C-alpha cells in the first residue's frame, strides 16, 4: 500500500516543513529514467515506514520554485527533513537496501552518511 504524497508549491510547507515526523522528499521528473527506477522502491518503503516516516514526491517540472529553492540540479535527489530542516541529501538512484539504511538512520535519530 502506497502512502506517498505528491506535494505542490501550495502544499509543500504543510506536507514537509510542518510535518511532525521525518520526511523524505524525492525530487523527480517524468522524463528521468533513474527517477522511474527508484519509484517502485519508494512505493514499497512507504508501506514499511507507515507512522514513522513520510515520503513526499516533488515533480521538478511542476514545482520549479521548490526545486530551485533547494538547489536541485540533478535528479533523482532526495532531501531528508526533520523539523522542517534538511538533515541529509542523497543524489542519484539507490537500491532498496541502501535507501532502507538511510531511512532507518533518520527514523532512529541519526544523520547517516551516504
């Protein structure tokens, strides 16, 4: 079951910056092959982290101001937010195990390195 949220420029503040739980924001675009490769992994992980971590997708084509504000120059890029602040960034597609390790670090309070 997917519980991924698609954020827009209107909903980003509420969904990400004001979230009471950690948030992973996946900056992506429809034309991006690696983004499409990572999408099913994020779908799977969203079900595994229900209530512990929120996964939010931001389409850089539909929300260019958000992408610009966070300095997104390459996709896929994932920003990990805690209390409205970016605590970690991953650039590029990663396998499930690598993403899971990063998610666990954020959920458990650490700020894992890539």
